């Protein structure tokens, strides 16, 4: 998986879209240290409204090629402006963006999708954009994303110097740690691990011995995992709600990137996968989910 060979950048021309360009350029440069940069694919999905800009659009089939040409020219101009020295593959497709991205990942053998979230409206803090949610749920490739707060008003934190890897007790943890170690080696970055144990709900019984046992088990599992992989990264076991624990550790370590799992590698619904959207929403930096 890492280094990534083929990177997909879905383009919608928004401010968030432009804000992630420095991260994409950096990932392309680091993707193949011995074989040159990765292949970068730009895809723009446009909906039926682009084909219906006049009352005659659907009645006149000659307007469809004209609309396609307009979309292709717009993507060409975007690529020329923001990737002037980078060879790119440009694709424009009519359709629902999430579906277009999914199909492009499959047809182009993409192993990394990089896109910002696009939650909108008065409750945007509690939502991910529908396209990002669909990509995280459906796409088998790794996904790099982050909330707008991770990009706006900040200088791009690349190349990465501090990486935080969030683990759980699922079978996927080994795959996630391997990916994090590979990224840290690729960037010559520091790597720290975190395992979050959620608090036990308050009851009339003393649950502290049970909670202490869970924490000790987590320590054992991480030591065993690192022993199997031959790594010795520092790991912090914290008791907190999952997303909040990951966020606070990322702030404490001034992490530039969080790496976590999505359950795709093992085909299971992991603890981290169930909290992934909230981790991304609350993260102070981009999140790479594998």
C-alpha cells in the first residue's frame, strides 16, 4: 500500500479543495522515493444540472458534447494553474460525485484518495459531507481527509514531522501499525501510538477493577503487537471517549497527521471505524484511514 502508486484527487473547485493541494503535491513527491513521483489523477463529477443549463439542453443532444467540453476545459485550467509542473490525468464524468469517485478508484486501480470534507449548514460541525461519507464507507483504497479547520488559516504542515497512529484491539491493528510505520519511514517523521479505552458507564457497582483490567489488557496487546512487528514506538493508553482522546493526544504531540483504520483490511466493523467520522470532525490535522 505504502508508498502509494496512484493518487486520486476529486476536484470541485471549492476553497476547501484548493486548500488541500499542497498536501497532495507533497504526497506525490514522497510516494516513490526510488521510482519518482506517483501518478496523480484529477476527477471532476458534474451533475445533471450542468447538462440542463437551458430549457433546450435535454431536448438538444448537441448541447451535451458542448457541456462536456466546458467541463474538460475547466478541469484543464485548474490543473494548469495548481499543478503546472506535475503530469496529471484529467477525468470528467457526469454523475453523483461519490459514485464517480468509487468507479474511478476501481477502474484506475487507485490506492489513495485525497479530499477535504464538505459538511455545510448550521450543523456542519456535526456532519461530514455526503461525498466524503460515501467515499469513507464504500471505497477500499486508503482515504486522506480532514475537516476545514485542519486547513483554513494554517500553513500546510508538510512534510509531516509528527504522526499519531490510533489503534484498537481489532485484527486490523497490525495492518494500521504497518501503514503508520511505513509513512513515518517515508517522511522520516516521529511516530507515536495511542490506544483509547472508553470510560465505563457509572453504576452502583465499583467498576474500577474491571476498567483497570481493560487498561492492562490494552498495554499487553500493544506490546505483543509491536513485538510481532519488531517495533518499539511509544504508546499512550488513555481513558477517554475515543475521538476526544485521539484529538487531545494529537494536540499534545502537535501531530501533523493521524493514521487510523476503517475495517476494510479485515472486513470487520472495528471500534475505530465506528468513531471514524467523529475523529475526522474533531481532528486538528488531516486523517489517513487505511
